[in-house]
């Protein structure tokens, strides 16, 4: 029997379209992601990009940060300096403008998702959660890049 292998990117793609629910009701799938390693929050109206990456990594038994902090992923896996690969790599970005501190500061705003390629204009494509309150692929400026990590 052949072993079927699924990459983290392949698994993450299965969640495209999952989104927050407006109002007092929360999306149960997002809450499951948020509460995998935490007993809070009560709703899906918080930053959940790291929860999404942790959830996908958990499903595939890959290393995870076990934190809701996006920058916590800078300490997971191995650093990738060149040639990131779709399917294997996590991208950690600055959030809140380019004046945010560099990767040496883990306690600062950030964003994390799966590397989905590079656009023709050089933007980094990220498959992630909490991108416009949903799971989708979004383009980010290379100036926001803090690091790329390979989950092994």
C-alpha cells in the first residue's frame, strides 16, 4: 500500500473560504483552531493567523509554535534563507507597517501563513488565516518579511 503524503500547503488549501461570522456568533472551526493550545478567546474576532498555522501543523503532526503570536513561528523549524518552497514553508511577516521591529523581537505584531509563491511584481503570496477575516491567498510586500521557516 502506498503512503499518501499531503503537504501543509495542500492541507491549508482545504480551509480556503473559512471566515469569521459577524456579530455575537463565532465560526466553530476558527474557535477549534484558537482553542487547540489555549482556553481563550471566547470568539473568532481576534487575530487567528497563528492558530490557523498551528492547526494545520497539528493535523499533519508537524512542529508547531503552540502560541497565538505570529512571531512565535520564527523559533519553529529551520530558517530558509533562499528559494522558499510552496508546500513546506511558513512565512512570518511584520504587521502594522514597516517600522515594526525586526525578527529578533518576538513580542511585536506579526502575521504568519504558508508560502504560496511570489507574484510577477515580487509580492510574497501567503495562504493564511485571518486575511480579511478569512482563509485565502493574499499578496504582501517583501519589505514586511521577517523570516521563512521550513517545518520538518
